[in-house]
C-alpha cells in the first residue's frame, strides 16, 4: 500500500477485505497472488515469419512481421528493428522454445534469458504455453523486459532465418564421442566451455573453445519438458549442444535437467566471451 500511495495510484486501485479472498484466488487461477491482483493488457508478442539480418556493428537485428488483426496491432505494434548489446564482440543470441507447456517453466526461461543476456525469445503459436499472467509472474517481470515473438510455421521460420545468416543450435543429448576420442580427450579442457557442441548430422565435435555468438547470429532451440525437441526441428539445426552428465552412473533414472535449468546453463555458456577472437573460416561463413 505504501507504494500505491507514493505513486498516487488510488484512482485505479480498490482496497478490499478478506471476504474477497476467494475472488482473488479465482482471478489468479489459484496461483499465489499475495493479496494483489492487477488487470492489464496482454504482453506484446508480435507474430513474425523470420529473423532477418543482424549487425554486430550497429548492435541490431531485424524481424519480418507476419499479418495481424487491428486489435493485435494495437498491442504488438509494428516494430521490425531491435537493438541489443554486442559489447563490441558478439552477435545476438535468441531462444526458440518449442513444446514447453508449463507456464512456470516458460516464465523461468524468460527470467534466466534476461539475466544472462539473451536478446529475445520466440515461441510457436501451437503446442507451447502462452505468455499468461502465470508465465509473467514466474519470470519475475523479465518477460516484460525482453522482446518476445511468436511464429505460426516453425519449420518455415527456421529455414528462412538460416537463409538470412542465423546459425541454429539444437539443445539435445550429447552423442557418443567418436572412437578416436579417449575418455581423457572427452573431458573438458581447463578454461574451456562446459558444454559440448557437435555437428547435427554426425558425432564430430567442435573445438572446446567454440563460441557461437562470436561467430554468427545464433538461434538456440529448446524443446519440451519430457521429450525434448522434435526430430524434424533438430534436423534443421547446423549444430547440437548438450550438457555433460556430472555422474558416471545413473542410479535413480534422472538423466536430464529441467528445461528452464538447461536453458540457463546453455545461455550462460554460449554468451561467454572467448579468450581469443575466433578466425572466420571462409567455408563456414553464410553471409
């Protein structure tokens, strides 16, 4: 109440007693509300068809907007150019989250993505949780501070974005190491990334100091809580990225992380500045 008074918000607030607690519980869909309910417009989540060019020098990236109703346009706007902080060395990192149906997980992903420095989050319009009040609360407000987008045709979106120079990484289990690697070679080098990058179509591993955002605009795909990414989406990625297990033996059947935790670790690792700037390989440059 002290904040309401200090900001002079009484014209848009109404204080009620405990007799309204059941109504508050219903308005919050049974989620914790701490005695405060705010009715607000939906979050802006513009529909897009592709990610277009990104510029490290201008610290910006563009999107191609999809058609939307006049009502949606009032909420989403028609912005196509977005800025990000390159720090003078990195391209943007954008999360594509597919199949995550728990709104709490979606909100937790937004919270981690914002804190760790990811530049936007994209979700499909179907088979994934919406940016509801539950997701926004779970994000601790981060969902209102990071650009959010939605796509109607994920396959077409990913293909077009790849054609515009974006490199796609799929979060997936680490494939067995090639026979040429010993168990000692398989261990992370001191000071190197703690995640493992591999070629999607095969088991070839990228160098331990591989830095995605130092080399190209990057899309990181995260999949559903139980099943992960659909094979059709994984096949559209150029690389896969996985988090090594910390135990040699799986004694209780726990072989994966919660999707929001995995997103946190991958964002952290992918946004680490390399000790030396990677040399651009002409054979690996898309644009």
